[in-house]
C-alpha cells in the first residue's frame, strides 16, 4: 500500500511569491494535517482537515491556508512568502482526526 | 498550554541500550507517541502509549507513567541505522500533535 505522498519534493521561491503544496493521504484515511518543521526543531502544527472541514488551526498567519478535496487529498497554500517560511512542510494522514498520524516525505521549501 | 521536554542529544555504542526520556505538561492527556526521523526524511511512527506501562515492539519499547507525566523510549541492541532524531509527541483533544524538540541519537561503532 502506498503511504502518504507529497509534491513537489523540493521548491525554491523568492520573497513575495506564493506556493501550493500537495498531499495525498493513505488510502482510506479521511484526515490530513499539515506541519512546518524548521531545522533543529520538532514539527509545528499548521492545519488539520477531516471530511473536508477544517478541524484545527495552529498559530500561523493568514498567509497560510489549506483545503481538502472530496478524494481527501489536500493543498497547503502560502502567500507573500517570507524568508522565515523556509522549512520542511510535512503532511500527515490518519483514519480519523484523533487516530495515529502517518507522515509523508515532506516538501522542502527554500525562500530566497 | 502544552509542552514537552526531552534531551537534545544522546550518544551510545552499537549493541548497547539507550533510553530517551520525555516529560510533558498538557491541559488534557490523550496519549504519548514516539516518532523517528532520519536526516531530511519523514517522521516515522514508532509507538503510542495511552495507558501506564511498557509497550514492546521488537527492539523498541515505550513506557508511560501518567501520574509522573513522563515517558521514555528504550532502544535495545543498537544499530548504526538507529542514528536519527527521536520525537515524543502528545495529541490534543482534536488530534493536533504537539512535538518535543527532538533528541538526536548518535550510535558509534
């Protein structure tokens, strides 16, 4: 069975641009969560979606938005990129919102 | 608020046993998870403890004491491939995971 997949694997952007990151959950999983991980730290929660509805939002500015599609895949959008947005963006899926989360390989974003 | 503390670094030799501790402060407790992450890779789920006691999965075991707000991950028969960062994490009521800062384990020959 395929695990969580994310695209792209790497991305380079400049300040002020926007970016869209994509995630496909494990088959049968209905919940997707997004995390940001900067070097040397643990992942920080950004969003959680379950059955296409937002179930939680972390302490991130409104430049960050996300959505979940009917097939349970998800997109994370970040507008007006800042240098500090450079990080590994991780997507995790679970069968339900409170079940064990399984992570994808991440998208490494570099903002110049 | 919620916070987790774990040592930043641990070093051990091949074949040895190492214990990585985690203490937590949470407004509600729904369990303690452990994840392994190799450089540049995805966090990989290792274990989950909802109740007190020891859970064993192969060379890895995880322990929880809810009264002490404490848990640990025990790695036995260490191998070079175990060199990685290890994170403890607690879910909140909605399932959002709060992670510790991570413990970097270095296994030496």
